[in-house]
C-alpha cells in the first residue's frame, strides 16, 4: 500500500516530491507551463492583485479558470485592510469569486488581514456550499473558535514552529478542522507536520491520516 502523503494545502513553490501532495497557488499572470500535468492548483484574484484586472473582465476570467480540472480551488481570495484598494471594491471582487465557487462547486482558500468581521458576515451571506480554508492562521483562540463555528477549516504554516501563543491555539483546534501549509516560505512541510504532531501529542502517521481525510472531504 502506498504511504499516506504529506499534504501542503497552500504553497507558492512547485513541488515534485513524491511524498508530498500540494496545492500550488497560482498568482494572476502566472501560467501552468511549469507545472507537471497532474499538479493541483488554486487560483483566484488576491486582494493584492485587484488593481491588475478590469472589473468587468472578472467573470470571464473566472469562467476560463474554473474550467480546468486541475484548478481544484479558488484562492487565495479575501480581504486585506492593509491594502490601499478600497474595502468595498475588495468585497465586490471577493463576492464575485464566491459566487463562481458556488456555481462550480469549488472550495475557497481565504486570505484575510484585519477584516475578520467582514469575512464572517460575507460567509453568512454568500456561503458556497463548499469548504472554506482560512490560510496562514495566526490569530487568537477566540477568533479561531468563531471561525470554526462558521464552518471554516484553519490552515497553519511555519509560524507554528516558533510562535508559542499560536502553538497553544493549535492545541485546541480539533484535528478534523486543520490543514498545514508552507505558503511562500522555503521550508519543508514535513517539519511543520512534525511540530504539529508534537504539539498535539500524537503520532505523525495519525496526523497524516486525519489531514488526508480532511483533504478528501474538502477537495
Ligand atoms: Zn500564499
């Protein structure tokens, strides 16, 4: 029997390690050319990239994007109040993509900075019937609980290695609700798994199995 893969739910690196199953996050303007043919990827209009697109071309853009079978999620999408782009425009672009996610039944990978209240409201009003993965989770236990109540999955990255406060948050999150990721960091996902298993006090194989189940449930 093949062994259970490590799953990297959100990465900006092209990975060809046979032990790792990853979702490559493709930015606007990047193409599939360098990916091998079975590589799963997510793509979406990041709040940082809104200015690069014409608002009326968004629907078209999404239509073409979601038709590709390797595009297994829309993301990262969301809200970022540290950006200059007006929050109402960000919301509009975000919601357009949520509608497409609903139509095509694709999960979404969420980027959210300083906009948690808006995010929860938008999820209530625009649920997609698919999984929502909050990526790079790095906040309080209280917010984590709110997000769980709203049905989110939480994905943790390299901050888990050093940030003790985050480690204690992680300890409280049910295993059925977590993912792990490398994001844009030059780090091995196996290291993050190791730390995560240590924090939870479980065997790494148990963790791998549960994250695989989470993956199969969502994607
Ligand atoms: Zn990212």
